[in-house]
């Protein structure tokens, strides 16, 4: 159990590092929409999985998701649109899930902050529509009420 928790955390760290480095994430999409699932912890909570690499996403396009294809999402759009909207709807991010649907489930704004802080540590800039830069986006998230 402890090893599995450590592996899940390592996969999450990899997700953050690679997303910041590549400036993109990957989702699975079909004609009917984006792949999603119920949380492993609470079936009332939805999770949308994302991966740091196309190959990792493709490996999960099986069973119920066998008609889904990996689709790249640019990082600025993921942070500014996906994470903000998912937070508004209380939908979690599933980060680098494996084919057994195991991986970290984390609030979208926490993921956004982790990626933004990684971008800042890497001294990497992104162009946003609603923020002047990484620091402005971080400040905006930090000003939000804790219940988000």
C-alpha cells in the first residue's frame, strides 16, 4: 500500500514536471466527449484524467475508453480554461492515471498552482488571456476562497 501511494505521488510529480516542460497535457476524447470517471474515493465526485505524455494517454484508451483518442491540450488553455472551470464544478484532475485507473485525484486549482510554481521554478513564461503572467495567475488563485 505504501509503495502504491509513493508510486502515485511520483507519477503526479512527473505529470507536473513534464507538463511544465512540454507546455501541454493530454486528454482522451471521443465523438461523445472527454473521458471521465467517478472518483475512487467518492462516486459523487467526477474526475477528468489528463496525462503528461501522449503514450501514457494512449495506454489508457482501452475497455470503456477504447474509442477515445489522445488529444493534446496546450498548457495555457489547460490552466486557464480547464482547471478554472473544473474547480467551479468541483471536478477533480486525474493525473497520469495508469491502465488500471489508478493515479492521483486532486483539485484542479491545486494542479494549476503546482504547474504554475514549476513554470516559475523553470523560469518559463506562458501567455494567458486573462492574466499578465505566471505570477499574476498564482496571485489570483491564492486570493480565491479556500472552499474552491
